[in-house]
């Protein structure tokens, strides 16, 4: 049976249908009474024109003879049969022998043919015959290709739509060109397709024919072709399955692809590009690469697999002013050199690439190279992940950089990249390494789980580290050493195995507005002459000290909140110095501040409260200027001074402590001037055990025990102090104590001890076992009291009347008789309170064991 396009129905067929014998036609009985509309397919010279089905231009029909008396045009029986009655399966079988333009013309015949001719299975067969893709490759605009799943695509026939978009092109299909050109009848209508055996021939043919520059490279391995691109051609792999795996272009002598001036809008995609020299290390391969992109060109490299086995150079080299490619969705891996090298003022956009397991850096940026690098996965490199050096720059955003053998990101020698919202993690050494005058901005990144520090800054480098999360490192968070600088601000630094921030060896960063918390070690560690301005940070819940300052370091710590630590808040030791001012230091398990072993900081205008072991502890020859601070609500003394320490305390307010105000013992010294010491639970100032401070112009008042107590062979110089309204009394001196006093005012104290003695009360009534009022105390040999027991004078007179008693000394104690710890009950006290031995001093502070954890 002959198939006719609607516009070409023979006249004799029409005549036969309308003649006298029409009623005897075998198709006569199958006619419908309603005549369907007929469509004509306009003749087009290309696929675009042939692909539309329209009902606007109807073909001219000859007049038909009337079958009856009624005026009615009837379709020809054969035509009607073909259009309406022939089964779909048969029509589809016929259509399967047509090429694309004939199929589009058939779609113009009628609505049924249009539906059948647009069957996706027909077009998929045609499409795969020409292009080989097992999924439609969409090409909606120049330089843009992507494959889609047909089931998920909104267009009803994506195979046909892709066919239209890819129709004009040259095909590199070795061995097929001869077959194509020797069968013109079979491939009639495919004048828009050219076939070549080599890529070089296709490049020449396309450029000479001005043929839209679209080249399909079909499945195969293409070796040692000379591919220099100087025009805006488009070259794309064409193969079933994973396209790039099936189309392999390889060179063993020269760069596999070279883009030169004139290739501004060129496109290469969906293929494997390899440089595989026989002599992999020879110096003459230094300038050879898989891809070489030179001055003034901006090609698009898309969905390519890029490999180089040469041990010098790089897999991709982008070099020179105006070199500005777009490289996206590529895999640059397993190379024996650098993966991507951008240098000499080159730029470009590099997005969504996989860069891994390269022998040298995954990416090099050098000599004013300034790329935009987004969403790349840079991992498992045998060297550094990204290396910017020698004035290299670049904008790196949302990259995942991990498990590289050296740092994830290295900056050196005046390089100045911007790194934003990247994840840099699980580096086998550190996360970010900035050295030898490197710079850079590292903003809002996640830096975690690196074997060494999350960020290293050294050798006069000065980066900005802002808004990052730096956490769970196997060593420290940020490590600044060897004259490093930098601005470290607004970071969240937590959960690191060593210090959150470490500053050493003459480094001087600015550290501000950070949260440094929950570290397994300390918060900030400044040592070996470290410096820096550390301000307005929140440092909390660290295992060791919130801040350490040691070995000649001189930082400035200002307006920080340092709190809730498991040891000391701020710890100065081994000649640690610096300035600590305007900070809030509170709620530590040990002291708020400790100063020891020659350290001499300036501590001023801080609020120090809630320490479980006191406010400030100065010991082991510690020094320091402690001025204008507010020290309050500490569980033990507000300030401890012991073991040959000699600080200066001026104009501090030390109040509402749950123990004493200031305790000086074990050879402690110090100058205490113009301090207000008030409302403390124990003595305002306790001086004990061979200590010798100078107290000058202090006000000691409203205490719940004594104003000043001096005991255990201590001495003191007291000048111009005011001591008033203290519960037990103003000044108490134990036996054997000699002090130098001048111009002190002791007035209006409550004198509760003296009053209790005069009333005949047991002193335990006013002290219980929490205070140690100073008065005469005795032993009772009759009751076998020990050296650790004390009995007040009224209990001696009343409870131990007639016993063999002995006066011991005038000193601090509470009465064991009234406490109920002796064999006979006290007749002066009320109900006995079980307690242990009397303590002659306030409980000693716990010294930090930070050093044990270094």
C-alpha cells in the first residue's frame, strides 16, 4: 500500500471516489457521516519548520459528486481508512520507517496522525539512532546542556524536543561518515547533519561551513589529535549511559585541549579528557595539560572527567589576562600533579566540580589569579586541598573540603582569598593554614574534626576569621604563633581537644566577639610572649582555665564574659602579664582569677563573682595590680594572698562574700589601699601565718564577723583605715602578734563577742561552727581535750568549773563545748551541733592544676 502525505493525494483517487461506481467501493460502508477536518503540513527546509502540526492552512480539495440528493462533501474512502480506521499499531509500524522530517510532515495530516507521529517511543528510537543518549540531552540556550529523566519532564515528548534543539550539528563518528554519504536516499532530509571520522576534521569543517559550530563526539577513544580551539564551537560527547565515560579524548605528547583567543563562547562537555605522556616526569611536559585555557577566552567546560598522569604541571591550567572559563560539574581527580591551576590574572567560574586524590594541591591560585569557586567537593588529596600563594586571590563559596593530607586550605606569600560558607574538615593536619604574610577572609565556614588546629596563623600573616564555627578539633581551634596576627571575631569555637584559641611567640591578633566554650582543655591560651587584644568574647564551660596567660605574655583582655568554667576563670602563671580590665568573671569551680610564680598583670574594673574557690588567688610569689574591681558573692575569700606573693590592691569593692573579704597567709604580703570591704560572712581582712601586708586607707565595715583579724605570728602595717559596724568587732590581734598602727578609726562596731562574754554566754551561740570569733580559749585536762579543741572562757567558768584547765592563747576559734563535741554537754548552749575539729584559718583555696594538663 502506498502512503501519501495529505497535500499529495492523487486526483484520480478523488475522481474514483466521486464517480458512479463510488457506491461499490469496498470502503463505502466504513464512511462516517461527519467529515473530519483535514490538516496540511507546510513544507519546511529544516526540522524546525517540519515539526509543527497546524490546522490553519487547509489543502484545496476537488469538487466531489453527490451521492444523494443532499449537498454533502464526503472524504475519499482510502484516505478515510488511513486516517481513521487503520489500527494504531499498523500506523506506528509505518511511522517507524520514517525519518524525522517525514514524521513531522505526517503529523500535519490529521489530528490522529499528529498524536501518533508524536509518540515518544518513535522519537526515542530516532533520537538514539542519531545521538546515542539514553536520556534526552536538553539544549535550551547556547552553552547550556543537561540530561533529564523523561518521566519527570513537563514536556510530553522530551525526545522530540531535544531532537529539535540538537538538530543542526556535525558528528564525529569514526567509520560512519562513509556509510552516511554513500546512502543519500536513506538519509534524505538530514542535510543539517555532517559526519566526520576525526575531531580535527570536524573542527575544520564546521569552521569553514559556518555551521553553528555544534559538534557531537560519539563513543570511542580519540588519541593524539591536535585540538586547538580558536572559535566559539560547541563540542559535546554523545554516547549511551554515562556519556563522559564512553567518549575519551587523550593526548600523549601535547596538551589535549588548548583554548586560544577567539574561543570566547566555546563549549566542551560530557567527555573524558586525558593527558597521558609516555615520559610522565620529563621537564618538557611542564607546559602541557589536559586543558589549557589562555588569554582572552572564556569557554564552558561541563560534565567532563579530567585526568593527567604527568607528574609536573597541572591537569587544568587557566593562565593570562582575560582567561575566564566556566568549569562546572567536572571531575578532576586521580591526577599525578595539581588538579586546577589558575594564575597570571586569570579568573573564571568553577562550580560543582569533584576534585579529589590529586598528588599535589586540588586547586592552586597564584599571581593575581582571581577565580570564583563555588560548591566544589575537594577531598582526599595527597597534598593540600586548596593552595593560594604569591598574591593569589579568589572567592570560594560553599565548597566541601575534607580529608586532605595537609591543610584543607593554605594561604601564603601575600595571597588574599575570600572563603565563605565552606566546610573544611577531617584534614590530616589542620583545617586552614595561613603563613608567610598570607592574608584572606574566612567567613561563616564550618571548620571541624581536623587532626591539628582548625586554623593556623603564623609568620606575619594577617587574615580575617569571622563568623565561623570551629569545633571538635583533635587539637586546638585557632592557633596563632610565630609573629602571627589576624582578626578573629564572631566565631563559635567549641569542643576542641586543646585550647579554643592559642596565641604564642610574639603573635598579636585581635580576638573579639567570639564564643569559646565547652572545650576539653582551656578557652584561650597565651604563652611564650604572646600578645593580642582579646575583647568582648564569651568564654565559658571549658574543662581547664577560661584564659591562661604565661611565660612573658602580655595580652589585653577587655570586656569579656568569662564564666562557668570547670577550673579557673583567668590564670596568670610563670611570668604571665598583661591587662585584664572591664571583664565579667563569674561562676567558676575554682577562683575567678589566679596569679602565681612571678606573674604581674594589671587587673582593673572587673566584676568577679560566684567563684567556688574565691574571687582572686595570688600565690607562689605572684604579683599584680588589682584596682577598681568589684569582687563579690564568692564561696570563699574575695581575695587570697599567700606564699610570698606581693600584689597591690587599690580601690576595689570586696563585698557579700560567703567567707572572708581578704585572706593573707603563709608569708603573703601586699599593699591594700583605699578598698571598700563590706558585708562579708567572715573577717573583712584575715592576716595569718607569718604574713606582713600593708593596709592603708581602707574602709572595712558591715561585716558579719570581725573587721580585721591578725593571727599565727603574722604582722601588719595599718594606716588610716576605717573599721566600723562589724558584728564581732573592729580589730582582733591574736597572742604574739605585733602590728604597726597609725591614724586608724575603729568605731561603732557591734562587739558581739565582748557582749556575749560579758553576758556569760557560750561563744558558740554567736558563731556556731561557721565563724571563728577571736577571744581567749582554753583546754580542759579533766575532759581530755586535744590540741585541736578549744573552750571559751564562759564555758570554762560554768561547764568546766573545778576542772583542771589551761589557757592556750587569744586567737580565732569556735567553742567545742558549745558545739557538743566534748564528752560532757554544755550547760550554756542550746541543742548541741555535731561537728568536727575547730579550724583556725578559713579553708585554704584550691590551686589550679592547669599545668598538669599541658
